[in-house]
């Protein structure tokens, strides 16, 4: 294994400049959910050049490829690796020469790096395919950033068939984790997310005569306050639950009570049972608060990604591999986060784990969170991500 680790690190160092350029090329041309045609073409051309079996157009813009090891084995396994490829609808405010060339679009979540890393893994393992048996299934997934996501459509189209994976691995850039470190967490690591849309309908009128109107603004304010009791009074204190109202739209002048107010928000939970309980309380509080205020209210809950739950045994295996590859001091157990990931759908049907890839570097000013207009990564993380994922995959494929 030490010999293989040395080979992987040597291969990674050799192709590192190439992977950086791939990441920057993707970064310059960000594409939103289900618009990733240019990115998919780049991926397909790269994988075809390596001699992999490539399938394009999976779930519209996804790409799936298979690499078969050449070493005979009685216990051939299948490892699935996933990288998401879409960008975000937001401007970029960095000064890089490779900054986004598309106005209002940016790779602000690291998916450009995820894609470059996975292409690197394909190249590294292709060079070592005579050392292992089994199959590596590369999944380049569209639309992670937009509900309903691309993971479930890919599963619905049979991405986990022919062949069926024994395990699935994925990773995500995290700027709060310093470059060089990898973070693993067994169990519920990322939250379920649901989008909340409220419409409060009253009767408009003059601001000087509120008694002749039914004010939806006052009702909306009461509703925002009442919704916070879901967390403070209906959920166990030790459980992680978030209800945030992030947008209020209503009114047009200082002296006009409007007919309608709209609210938008998010629900985040780490427990699927409590998630359903929260849905019920959202409906009840919306209905009864509106009734008490003399208005009408509707709530639409757009159910999002489920809780991301890492398999304990697989996570422990990945952590052991990380200790061997990056060292004990660089293998950490981070706190779970309330962000959501549709990789959770893959973990519902196949055991696996999803880890945090450190990309932060305070000395270089790389401190801005994902989804920030100034988000950036220390590109040394690309080498770490590609090398470690290759090592982890190799070790799993050669387990007896």
C-alpha cells in the first residue's frame, strides 16, 4: 500500500497543473442547473481521451463513465464517485484572471473544483488500472443547486444499475476547514431542506383607517414571530432545527395597506421524524395566526433534499485511509452543518460517505463562505482531493 500511495502521490503531482487549468476553465464558464452543456462536453472529451466507457445526457446534462480494473479478482467491487457540475445565479467579485466570464453566474460553491478533482481521479486510476480489479463508476451530476436536484433523476434513470455500486463516495469544498485537512462525520452530517412560501391575503385600504382594512402586513409580522416557536417550544432542545424567514414582499407606499403580503423561508432539520412534525406545525401556525388576525393565509412547502446520513462503517474506513494519506493531524471530525446536499439521495440507496475537503487559507485571504460573491479556494486542495479519493477508491477495490 505504501508503494501504491507513493505512485498515486507521484501521479497527482504530475497532473496537478493540468487539473488547476481544468478547474479554471470550468470556473470561467459557469453554467446553471440543467444548462451544463459546455461543462458536460469538456468532461466527456477528457474521459473519452482516457479510454473510459462514457455515457452522456444522463438526466439531461449528466455524464457517467466506467473504468474497469485489469487485475483479476474473485471479489470484484464497484465504487461510485460523484462530482456535481452546476454553478450559481450570482455575480463574482474576485479579481482572478480566470473569474467568471458570464454575467450573473459564478462557481461559488466549488463545483468547478469537484469536477476537476474527479477528472484527476479518472486519470490517476487509469494509469494504475493494472493494479486493481473491479469497476469505478464516475458520476458527474447536474443541478445540485436547484430543487429537485439532479441526484434523484439520475437514480430514476438507472445510474446505480449496470453495474450496481457497493459503495458511493463524495466530497465538498469547505472554506472553514484549512487546506490540507479532510473532515469525516459518521451519521447525520447535513440537513434536510425545505422551501417555504407563504401568501397572506387581507383587505387593503388607507393607512389612516386600518379599522376599515384587514392588514396583511401586521398578520405577516405576527406569523414570522409565531413560527419561531416551532424551534423554541415544539422541538427537543438537543435537536438541530432551523426556521428562517428570509424574504418579505408587500406594500407600495407609506399610506396604503396592501391586499397581500408574501413571505419566503427555509426549514432545516437533522431528523426526518421531526421534519414531518415541523411541516404540521408550520401549517397549523399559519392557519390559526391568519384566522386570529382576520386574514387568509396559504403555505406551500416545497420538499427538498433529505438528511444526509453517512454510513458508520464506511466513514470509519475512509477516515483510516485519510490518516494514512494526509496524516492523523489532518484527519478531523467536524460539526454537522445545516446546509443541504442531494448526495443524500445516493446514500439512501447505497452505503457510502461524504466528507469535507478543506480549501481555506487565511494567510491568502481565502476565508469567504460558499455562496459568497468572493468565494475562493486554495487550489492545493485539488491535489489533495484527487490523490486521497484515488487512494480511498483503490483501497476499497482491493479489500478482500
